[in-house]
C-alpha cells in the first residue's frame, strides 16, 4: 500500500476464518474478540466493492465497543478436494434455460466456507481511507523528490508495524512460520500471507520478513546483497521442500511503495493473480540483486514510478509540493 499507518496505533490484524488458531496483536487468544464478529457488528458504510476480485470492504462498529472496524470480505476459491460433494449437496435455483444452456443460483450447505474475512480493529481513519474506493495517481519519484517529499512524509506519518515485530519476536503467528534463518543481519522469517489459505497451492502466497530493520527498496545497496541472495535461495528451497513448488513456478518480488515499511519479499505462485504485481509496484528480486551488483547506489539514485490514492497522505504531500496540479 502507498498509505501510511498512524504512528502509535496497534490495530488487531485478524483473519476471522483463522481466529480459533490465532490470537490478538499482543499474542494472547481472546475468546471475547472471536465472538464479536457479525453477532454484534453493525455495518455503517461500504468502502469498496471489487466485482472482479469478488471482494468487498466494510466499515462498521461493534455494539458496545469504542472505535471503528474495517472488515474485508473475500470469496474463497473452490476446493478441488471437495467440489464434487459441493455440487451434489447444493440446492440449485434455475435462472435461465435456453436450448443446451442453463444457469443456476447455487446454495451450498453451511459446512462449505464461502468467504474469508479479515478485520482491522480498532481501525484508524487512515485505515478507512486506505481501504476506500479512490482515484489513483502515478508518481515519478526522482532521488530529489524522495528526499524532499516522500521520506519526510513517511517520517511524519508512519504506520505502526508492531504486528511485524510480534512475528519476528515470536509473540504472534509462530505456528505459521514455514522457515526461519535467525541471523540478525541476513536472516528472515518466511510465512504465509493472509491472502492465502495454505490449502490451494495454485494461490500460494508467502512473505519473507527480514530480521534486519531495513525500511524499503530505497535503502538497499551492496551491503544488502547477502540478505537478498539468502532470501532468494533459502526462501525458494523452503517452498519447494514444504509445498513441492520449484522456483521456476514462483513470482518473487518487492513492492514499492510497500504496504508497510519493514523490508519484506513476496513469493506467489505464477497461477495466482496476486494483487500488486503490476509494473507500477512490483520489482523482481532477481532484478534488484542484479541492479545492485552493477551499481551499489542504484536504488538510491533511480527514478521510481508508483501509484498513490487520492486521499493518501503521500498524495497530499506531493500536492502540497506542487507536483499535482
């Protein structure tokens, strides 16, 4: 994301389909919070609807609780192991019949999960803005613009990444770790992204989070090469060992702007149309390594393109600078 989280906030980053196995952001399982959803949730507005991705984002409140919640609802892919049973046990309502063609509304039994839910609670206003439908703008960020606009804006308006430290310190999500190299400089933790259910290998999506507190692509140089090469080699080996998917079937990249300012590398199956893989955001790890080997200051000096949302603080910073008219 090109948005920046409010400094000091500590939202509970929860995927509600996983809540029986996961705790809150402080690492403690909270039975009360697991029971909050839907029963006591009141939707106040629909922030975004994406019919292609089959995703909807809601803003709402929990009865008797302070603060807003942002809730993401996403349709789940079909499970090849259970689809035959799904078809035979679903109730069908015909909506069209024309010659050899017919269409139906299908109503599966309740034991088949239909969607997954991710919740941010309590959500700040910046979370609401981030997940709302907005116009997008392209930024052509030169070295000077990074130093005088982007960097200063990020230093003043930082997202809390306490949840990242919770993972690195094994306070949360330790049971989800696929691989770890504990080296404080060149090590990382590899675990599934929340977008992946860890069942459908076609939509495999993992993230390597570095132990070294590097912020973003802009901070990478020749001193980062051992870390980057370790992530590429050890990360792909771990994925092949655990999931039997070779490096030749993986898309491995870094986002700029990133969704949070602690270096992390994305691993996704080529079959999965992962968000943020377009040319205005994704930078292949192989290319990053090669560029730094040619020039240690490549990403310090390189002009980088990315998009910002209209209500994002970074868009406002560029507007104040006179970049957007």
